[in-house]
């Protein structure tokens, strides 16, 4: 168990609880990289090597979510933390489990007690650039995973960012039609003096998508792009030409979820992305984060995308 943040006022209470109740098989560390946003161990995932389900075992279980372990009461979350969240569980996938375990064992655990994230980021660069890399490439189940921080300065790299990779296919792939983009984001950023922000790159690609596929984004009848956002730094025209009816801001969401869909050569493709990574540069390039991607394809074969779509529609209507 790795917990952020070592300097938090409640850590002494958490430590006392773990010491009293954890037992000899529990090991834990508290991250103390600093108190700035860029210094966060921001992951929210759990790995379980084996669980009993009914009368059989399931192995290699990965659970990742947008939600922290927030304060809770018998009636549910306290009002300040009662946000929309999402999470997924993938089991019986040794490759995915191995990738997450490598991230934890080789990067997170060794540096969890450092006083700054510098050495952790250097280790992450080494792991990403080594033979085989660190990310989990899409497997036969349509599952892939990305681990952060990435190295370099390009947050819209198709190697580092699955959003960029999917948008590249939408805009340059042969025989692509009917593209859709839905974003449920707690934090979306467009502006920074030190680097190019994710939101600006995303909207550039959305403009290109509209051009390539003949979409009038300003029309109220065009529903190919929709946003739900809790917090952004929009200066008044960053979402342009999307009408306000397609961008719902200041929503009670803690989501880090995106959905993409398109048809290529007659085959529908559906992508659902979630995890701990917000839609901003420092979540990809500086913080400790993860993202899982679920790719479904074929007519009527999109139950995960459908469930995420139901959640999005609920939040969009609130």
C-alpha cells in the first residue's frame, strides 16, 4: 500500500489504524514528494493476485478508478466528496496485471519515501525507454494501459497518450466515418506559459475531425462532440465553435473518463478510457498516474462503452 500525502494532518491517524489492524502481511509507505500539484502520487488502483469468486478462483485482478479513498459515513460519502466517479475491474489478464505490478514494484514502491519526485521520474523514463517499455499494448481482449509520468514535453504524443492516438486514427485513418468524442473530466486545461496544454491539442484535433468528416460543430443538431467538466481554464472561446448546449461546465464530477467511437471499413470501434489521469499536462508528464483503455468492436458488441455512455448521459443531464 502506498498513500499520498506524508505531510497530511490525518496520516498519523491512518498509520495508527494500519499498525493496529494491518497484521504482519501489510507493508505500507507514505509519499512525501511535496505539497504541490506536480508532486502528487495521484494513482487510484489496487492489484489482487487471487480472489475467491463463488467456488472458483480468479487471478490477476486489476481495479483502477477515478476515486480516492475519501472520508465516508454510514449513509455514504460526506457532502464535500459526493462527486461522480468511475472505475473498472479486469481479471484473468496476466499481461495487464504484470504491467501494473512492474509499475508498482519498479517505480512506485522504491521511490515512495523519497523527499522529491525527481528520482521517480528518472526511473519512469528508464522504464519507458527500455526494451519492451512500460505501457501495456492492446491485447487480444482489447485492453491496454498507460503509466505516468511519461518523459519529454509532448502531452499529445500518440505513444504516451491514447486520446491522441485515437484522434489520429479518426483524422487520418482510411475509410473512417461517424466519429464521436465524449469527455467527462474533473480538470481540463487549455493554457500554460511553460508548456502546451492537453485541452488545446485536443481541440485542434476536434477542429480537424470536423473538417475531415464534414461536421458543423456549431449546429445544435450535431452531437458528435460533448463535454462534461468540473473545472477548466476556458478563456471564453477555447471550446469554440461548440455551443454551450454541448459543453456542460461546473459539474459535480471527479471523472477522468473519455469515450471515442468511429466506424472504419464498416466495422464500429468503441473506446472507453478511465483511471486517475486528469486532462492536463502535469497529470501525464509529471505526476504518478495510470490509464486503462477498453477497446470494443463490432456491431452490438459494446457493453462497456454502453455503460460508460449511460454514466455520461446522466451527468450531462444534471
